[in-house]
């Protein structure tokens, strides 16, 4: 596999990056330098399993969040309303408290 091949533009969580790079490392004899560093980071930074990350992304997108915002939230796993609202600081219209609470419930189920 050529490292310059491009397969998808779909955003993925750190947990999904960890799984992808682990799978690649099993196929290849040795990862490239950047891949090794990304895998090391993913191993330390992934806060949930791939299964949980995908389930959370699905639930959050069903609430109306876009995939990119859902993944940002999953990667950080905020605990409070204020922490979660920080992700929407640049939005014209901040999310309603009800949506914020639902997202926090989704996170709490998988912590």
C-alpha cells in the first residue's frame, strides 16, 4: 500500500485512528515515522473504544450534530455543560440546554 493513496475524507475519532493504524501495523513490517507517532498519540489519547466511539458518533449525529463536531466532542469527552459549550463557542446560535444535556448523557453512558 502506497502511503500517498487516498481512500476517504470521512472524519474519524482518535479511537478509530488507533484501530486503523494497529491494523496497518499488522499488515506491514514496519510503520512509517509519521504513522508510528500517530499511533503512539492515539494509544495515549483514545478515551473510548472504537465500538463506543462509533455508537456515540451515531447518537450525536441523530441529535443534529455534524460528524466533525461529534468527533471533536468524543475525542475530548467533556464532563460539564460549560466544557461542552466551549465546542460551540464559534457557532452563531449556541445549542439549547436540552441538547447539551442529551450529549452529556451519551458521554456519561460510555465513561
